[in-house]
């Protein structure tokens, strides 16, 4: 997941609105992932730099190959951006260090910090991500979608208000056919059929 092409960025600016259009497209790509109705899992094998790292940070989970590296090299070419997204997954000091130095961080370090869900041998990164995706896909579609929708909302709220919203959608979910089937399956000691 590589970021912006510097040669392409250099060509911007020759026509009115070039930068605005490019920024809007980039911003909307990030928000497409954040606002997805379904969970999005990144499997990073290689370098996730700049916008590529931000795109991974927009995902619900990041699985990384042991050889993967993450970085924000924009500072090296006089640019910046991405802190709004990265502050959601990185500690305060690590975010600033990465953005102010352009330093690349190995996947194992981001795993240690909790920014990456798993750091696995290179050939295992896609199977590991797909295994979790398979588990998620086996759950109630209504619950998965509602929980996924709530992430952006509750993280922007104070604890009391966020939990109140979660209680409300849990009450709504309890009345769905999926919830009724899940409870019936639990009592009958079988897997639910959604």
C-alpha cells in the first residue's frame, strides 16, 4: 500500500482546482473504507507508506507480514497529513515521531503497540486475515453491520453518551430475526442459520 506518487504530485497545480480534486479523491477513498457497511480487514505484505498507511489505518483490523513496514515519509518531501486517521491507532509519541522524522517502523513494533492485530510470517498474512473474515462472516449480518456502523459514532463521543447509543442499538438488535435465531440456536446447541 504505497502512498502518493511524488512525480504525480509535482505535476499538480498546473490547472485550477488540481490540488482540491486530488485531496477530495484521497479523502473520499479513506472515508469509503471508514464508512463501509461491512468490516474491512487489511493484509499488509510489504510497505504501507503515507496514504497507504492511512488507508490501512482506516480498516477495522490490520494483519501484517513480518517483513511489512509502516511509515509517513511525507516530511521528507515537505508534505504532511494523515494524523487525523493515525491518531486512532497509534500512541501520541509514536505518531509524532513517525510524522516528524519519516521513520519506517517494522510490523512487529506496531504489533507490540497494538496498532496491528497480528504480525505473522509473510506467507501467512492473507490466510490469517481471511480466517478472521470467515469468523466475522459467520455472525449475524444485522449485528455485524450495526456494530460496524457504531464504531465511528461512539469513538467521537464521551463514554456515557457512547454507551447509551450502544445500549439503544443492542435493544434494537434484540428484536431482529437474526437475534431470535441466534438465541434459539444457542438453546438448541447448534450453529445459527443466518
